């Protein structure tokens, strides 16, 4: 099973999919699943202030509204070349009211948010199982961000919700989890105090210490790609770089990671930093 992993897209979902299609061609493989660590940039109508501010400089921040509300020929052609879904968690820059409405309509562990039915959001604390041939993988997502230590709780939906904390507690009693374990955690935020004192989500720390997944992928923190073992000495915690150009003309190293997964004993992780990635510049990527 081949799994591509991205973090903060901020509307650049089309770019993400184009990179996966190119990866397939370059390596002569089929990608079976795309995982994404939040800040997808899901704004069908309303836009938050931060997105509007960045969109004045970079219109790609509005990509969800442009490409994923009504079918677009270039996306339909692209999806015919991809045999995988994009499975994400919520970040802090999404239209949470829109996502709440969709989430309430299903009991499934994930729900589609786009017109093509290929872009899914994981419900926090819900077990997601994917199987391709003999390869099977158990994944859990934790969306949004943790409340900083210096802030008081409020109604802001960018922070983890009480119902999501309940779901994480219920997961501890899940019989399938007890028998098979969890292989991958994807989250938007980092563990608490992992990158900066007082920031991060303590629920992630608790999850990693209890379930000990092999991999944890996250975004959000505006730091470069890095990979290190968590304090449980089992989990490889990986900060994925944001899919953006910043001040440079090329995409950053560590914005695309590929997992080759057979089982918990037979797997490997590869950071894609091939020369063809440099072709996807800020002003030329749509024409490739």
C-alpha cells in the first residue's frame, strides 16, 4: 500500500493532487491513499480573516471554493488518473460550521466535503481502517488545535471540542483497537510542549503514550520538516512542511512524504525531494 502524506494545504488541494499524479508517473506506482494533516482550507462561502489576508497575495488560498464546489473539467480529468481519496483532519483554518453540518449527517468515521466525493474529513477519535490487497492499516485523526496554556476556554471552534475529547475516551475501549492497535495518527497540532512550551495539544500526548502508533504526522506550527522519536520510544513523530512557496520559488523539502506499507513490521517512509518537484513553481504549477 502506497500512502502520500501532506500537511497544511491552505486551499492548494489541486496542487496536492497534481503532485500525487506526477509521483505516480515518476515512480511507476499507484498511490492508494492520501493523508493530510489539517488546514485544508475548506471555505465554500465564508472566508476567515487570515485566509482573506493571504489570498490577496496568493489566490491559491481560495482553491477549495474555485475547484471543489462545482465540478471543473481539469479536476475531473485528474481524478480519472488517481485511484485514491484524500483523507484529512480539520485544521484551525476551515469553515467549521459547514463541516459541522456535514458531519452531523452521517455515522461513518469520515465524510466527504467536495462535489467529487473524493475529499474526506476524519471525525476526531474515530478508527479509520484501509485495506489494499493483503495490506491493512488502522489510522486515527485528531483535528483542530489545542487550547494554549495562557488562554481561557471559549466557543471558538478552532480548538478541540468536548465531544471530540469524549470520542478519544471511547476509543480506549474499542475492541478492534485493543486487538490490532493503531498504526498511524494524523493531527493538525503538535503534542503539547513538543515544539514550544505552552503550545500544542495535550490530548495528542496522551494518545501517543497510550496507543503508541508507529507514525504520527502533523502540521500547523510553521516549522520545517523534521522527524524524531516521541518520548514513548515507539512513535516516529513527523512534522510535514507546509505546501507553499513562501519567499522561495520552489516547494520546501518535506512537504510530501510517501509511506510504503505492508504491515507494522514491513514498512518504510520516504521524503520526496526529487528534482521534478522544483518544476511546480508559484506561477507555473497549474500548467504542468
